[in-house]
């Protein structure tokens, strides 16, 4: 047999998009010259799933399961996605949060095969060349990070690539975006994590982070190259540090079909879950008094979407903003508070309205003082400060309302503002609780962005949207809130995430049409039509 025939067979087996492993049929083995490299047994997708499950069952811990699944993804994508799809509740925590955190921290240690693109600062002149690879012709969705604020784990440099890889696995699992159509990208502009720079195994660029104008120029070069290569691509900004997250979203959301999941995805997830919670209490959103603890990327995004939802209930802008009190590191945000970010300034209350309020030892109106004065019905934490929802704060809140809604959203588990079991104990079980991380406490909802971003992405692509508007996120939040959950939980079970993504996609596409940013007609955007766009893992 000529060498080229052997080489073609090897290429087929080593490309994760074409490899079927033992599931190549006898006919395929004859035709493609695969006898020899494969053992004689001819398997099926189901038997391959069973084999991988047995391996996972025998492994010592979730980190090793994560590493095993990453290798499987790099050797056979259909099998990887079929395995994930077959048991989403078990697989999601392995391919994404919480295990992906360790996957990022130990990224260099488990580095095996290339996946996605590393665009490093020293290679900035080559970005167009790198993107021109014909293997990337089908790309429809990009998730990009610069690795600076990975979950609550800070700067992970090139190891932050674990996040785009994980999020895109969820795009495929939940929204059915084909694996050949997704592209994880890590912008490697260095790292300020000295431990990583000193680690001899570190695979990233060993340099302090490039900042300022040089950073802005680099991202600009990246965006221009992406827009030229894939004019209709959907790009998700992921785990950028707060200052860059807002800047990049503001600069590029109208130039590139893009959104920031930490700001907008979190907002829609939190607001959707809140709408579901409020439906349980029988009150309206306009009746709520909302205290937000931590007004960074996530917190300010939640606040702005809440303002939008309140305005939709008939409140004017000022009345809507008056329903929300934001507390950050220097206490209640007031218009005379020093060093407010632009997004915090929009949440500031008039100091004249709080003259009689109690103050803490530092003279600030802290969380305890704010809760005592506001008597909130809703308390949302996005501060990354563990234990800050104290028993005293929660008991004060619970004294003022029958069903306090408390969402300690900070991740990972070690960063949560309170343990959900404590929140239930301190309120005699009256609290309606949602957490960012999974705690395994019965009746507590996990407020995870995976409920929103796959559907938003699918809906935007289906509609051929030119931009992702706030109205599309509002529609997604409302649809999520209306789905409800089983028993005490506020959202549908993880096993139903594919149906959730489709429902969200339908309303997001409709919102794109209604807001005039769609290029596809409304009658092309029915649930049946959008469902046909969703790939299911199976061998062709
Ligand atoms: P960020 O750094 O932009 O914001 C954190 C904010 O908390 C800042 O404004 C900071 O000044 C404030 N803060 C710090 N110490 C404080 C204190 N002692 N008292 C009051 N405020 C304080 O970070 P980002 O992206 O907003 O994330 C915040 C947290 O929310 C993280 O733990 C993250 O994991 C979590 N998060 C959860 C999500 C979810 O559950 N679906 C999604 C996105 C973020």
C-alpha cells in the first residue's frame, strides 16, 4: 500500500472531528484502510460511552476525571459530547464549574494537545495568518479570555484557556453548536501571577501583563482580524478583569456580534431566577426592595437589567433606580462616594436621603446598616467576600419580610457570602435561596450562567443578529423566570438544559426581530426551525 494511504488513515484517527475509534464499521475499515491500527472489535457509540463511564467511575477524584474528559475531547469529539449529553447533571460539574477551576490552575501540568488558539502578544503581527487556517472556516462561535480573572481564582494567565474550552463544550452540549463551529481563544498578554511566571512547566508567555494602550491596541488588532475573517461570528468575552470587561464590551458590542457573559449572562441568569422566586411569593418586581452587595462586573450588570425590568413594570428611570441599593467595599454607594466606576455611579443614591441612617465604626453605611434601614426583600451578593451575609444581617432582613430572597452568587464555594444551609436555618426555612456554586443543599437553586448563554448564542446566530441587545437578554431572563423549577428550586433541572437553551433561543431570536437587529425573518425562527440547527452527537 502506498505510504499516503497509511498517512490518510492515521490522519483520520488522530483528528478528533473524524475519529470514531472502535466504532468504525467493517465497511469503513475496508474502505479507509483502518484495519491494523484498530483492534478487531467493532463497537457502537453506546458501548464506547459505557467503557468511558467505567473509567470515570474508577477514578480517584474529579480533577482526574476532568483531565480524562479533556483528553477524550481531543481524541474523539462525538464520543466526548455523547458522553456529556447522556448525563448532563454528572458531567457538567466535571467539564465546567467547579472542576474547571483546578483545570485552569493546573493547565500547564495537563497540557497534551492543541485546542483552540493562543494569540500571544509577541505574535501580534501574525494574528491574521493564524486565523487564516482553513480548518477554521466553519467557525460560528468564539469564546475568548485573557485569563486575568478566572472564576474567583484571579490571574491564571494562559491557563485561563480552560474557561473558553469549557464554555464551548457547553455551547455544544446545550445549544447543539457543532464542535467544528466553535473556537476557544486565549489572548496571552502575559500574567501578573508571579508563581506562574516562575513555574518551569508554565506554557504561557512569561511576562508581566501588557496594559494600557498596548493592551488596547492588541485587542483592537484581534477584533479587526476576527471581524475580517468571520464577519458574522458570535464572540463571547469571558473572565476579563472588571475594568477591561466593561471597556471591551462598550467598545465592541456594536462592531462585533458579541456579549460579556460575566456582565450580561450573569445579569439575565440572576434576574430570571429572581423573577421565578418572586412568582413564588406572589408579589411583583416593583414591590421589591433590593440590596446588591458587590457592584463590580456581575453586580452592576444585574442592577442594570433589574432597572430595565422595573421600567417594563411602569416605573420611570429614577423610581426604578430607587428600588436598588448597591453596597460596595466603602459601603452604600452614594453620589459623593469617592472613586466610583461609571457603572457604580449610575447606582448611586442621594446622600440627602440617608442622613439619619446608622453608620459603622468607619463612618460608612455598611451592609448591616443598609439592611436595617432599607428592610430589603431581596439580597444579592456578588462581592467575592465569604461570610459577609452574617446571621445578624439575615435575621434583620427576615424580620422585615415573610419570604426573604437571598442569592449569595460569589464563586467558588469558598467565596460565597453565606452557606445556604445557614441562610435556611437563620430564617426558619423561609428564605428562598440561590447560590452561584453548587452546595448540594436541598431546595437551593444553583444560579448558573449555563441557563442563559447557550440559548442567547443560539438565538443570536439563528436570527442572524447584527448585535446582541439588552432587550435580548431581558427576553432570555423573562423566559428563564417563567420556566420555574421542580419543588422548591427556582430553575429547571440541569438534565433539561437542551430544552432550556432552545426555549431561550426562540425568545432571543424573536427579541432580535422585534428590536430590528435580525437579518432572518420571524417566520424562519420558530422552535422547530431553530431545533434543526442543533447538532446532536452521533457518528455520521
Ligand atoms: P468584580 O471584581 O468585578 O466585582 C467584585 C465587587 O465586589 C467589586 O466592586 C469590589 O469592590 C466589591 N467588593 C470587594 N470587597 C468588598 C466588600 N468587603 N464589601 C462589598 N463589596 C466588596 O468581580 P465580578 O466579576 O463582579 O464577580 C464577583 C463575584 O461574583 C465572583 O465571586 C464571581 O465568581 C461571582 N460571579 C457569579 C456568577 C454566577 O453565579 N452566575 C457569574 C459571575 C460572577
